[in-house]
C-alpha cells in the first residue's frame, strides 16, 4: 500500500508531486538541501499542457492571479528588427487547448506551489536536508541525509534536478554533452524599456548564431530575457553564475539597437552552458523513481522543462492511485507511460536549435524566405499542437497509448 512518499527536492516538480499526492490522501515528506526555499529571479512559461496540471491541483484561481496572460508572440530579425507574428496565445490557446498560456516569475510559481503544499500538510517540507544515499527492501525505502537523519516511506521520488544525487545512486554518473551554446538570462524593469518593447506579448529575435526570447511577467512589470548564443568558451552548467552587461553586449554585437537597450537594462545577467543528456532507458528501480530534470533535462527551446515536471507529477500520482497495493508496479507504469513523451520533447528541443540559429538568417533577403517557411503561424502551430494538447489529467495509463500521443 502506498501510504507515504518521500520526495527529494523542493523545486517546482517536487512540490507539484507533493501536492498531487497529498490531494490523493498520500502522506508526503519533502526534503530540500537548501536552508531556505526560493527560486532565482527568472521567468517560466506555463503552456496549456502545464496549466491543465495546475488546474487539476486546485490552483486555477491562484495561477490566473499570479500568472501573466500574453496576447501572442512575434518574431524579429536580429539586425533589421523586421517583425512578424508567429504564434497566437491568449484566448486562442485557451479555446483550442482548454487551458491558458501564462508566464510567471519563477519565484511566484514556486511560492504558489509551496503555499499549497504547506496548506495541505503543515510541516511537510524539511530544509537543510541534503540527500546522501538510499536503501530499499521489499517493504519500503529509507533515505539518509548528510545531517545524520533518515526517513522511511513506501516510495521515494528523486526530483532533485539536473545534478540529481538520486539518479546518480540509481544509475551512476551521467554523461552530459556540451551543445556549443550558452544562455544569458535576466529580468528587465518595464519602465526602462516599455518605449521600445511590447510588454503585452512575447518576442523571439532570430539570428544566424544566436536568438533571444522575451516575455512579460508580474502583469507586465518585468520582462524576462533569455538569449542563447553559439559559444564554446563557457561550460558551467549553473543558473546562478553571474556575468556582466559588457560581456552580454559583446555576444550580441551588430544586433538591433532595441536588443542592446534590453541588455543594458537587465538587472543581473546570469549565464549558463546548455548541456544535453541521452534519455535514460529507465527512471525507476523498485520503490524509487525520478521526476523532472532529474530524468529528462531538456534544452529551453520549446519552454517545456517546468511543464514536463508538472505533467510528471500528476501522471505519477495517478499511477500510484491506480495501483495502490502495488507501488513497485505503479512506478514502473509511470516510467513507461512518461518516457516516450519526454524523450520526444527532449529530441524536439534539440532539433529546434537548428531553426533558431541558422546561417540563412544572416542575409535579410534570404532570411525573409526562411522565416516565411519555418516560422509562419501555420508551421509553428503544427509543431506545437502535440505539446500543448497533452492532458495529464486524462491521458491513458497505457504505454502504448502514450507512445501514440508523443
């Protein structure tokens, strides 16, 4: 019987899984290595497939209050600023997919989940607990922490991110490969750029060796900026490494003045190397499984990292409830149901790099034909429909059906 679960990691995926299980009557304890909860300052896009999970978790009102609805996205050519619409969001997304497309300050989404978990079970989250090792038997699993404490449960879920210690114990060290691409990200106060930037929607600036994505958060008070650059001299995979405005400007030399204006007004430019990992052949070993970036970290080109973790959380809870007396089989089912879709998204995200960084974009005349072909509204909607249309609330708990939907 699955009556208690341990979750390692109190990020977005770990907290969503905790809430999904608590709502099903499972006792949950979440263990986090950090001394305090919080997310670094950045944005996150909750696409309709992720928003459906938040709705299922009872957070529809909160997500609409704290999230930012955008009217759509436009593309811009890197040096000329030539503009064209490429995807309609807002009401169109809600009508087609049954859930809104919202953008969040990452800390706001994280806090929303944290508050819901604490309301469902006060004291569920334990800080200053760095996972050290686990051991399991036929009847349960025990987690050991570096502070000398331990905890027992029926199942353990590793939601501890790209450098997952749970994954390392199950499957050994991973072999991440550098993509040759690094990313800049940061937040920009609206008042500094609103004369040159549309704060009601998102944008994608396309270039031959770099691209930029922006979107508003906190109801348009801030603009989230992420700029990805072909560059092989920075290979630190961390979201908290600070760069400088001067270094960021150098990476976008020759770009439109509006881009330079955004870069100069980023509050703190962070930089991180983009790595890829081969999909795992399995996420689960007996009573232990993985969730989110711990098992399917992905490049940010489809904005699906957080959304996949949200999907995982709900499908995991459904599998455990479908087989309450058989937790090992339930985790195996979750593993088999989710891997085809997440693997497809990881592959599609990697393929997207070729579209956003393409030599055809160097020449404005050639670029126009390229954008017409690859970034028309119809082309983009075809590429994204299978992602946004997924519904973790109702997807069949059958690996064969999931393979078809992926």
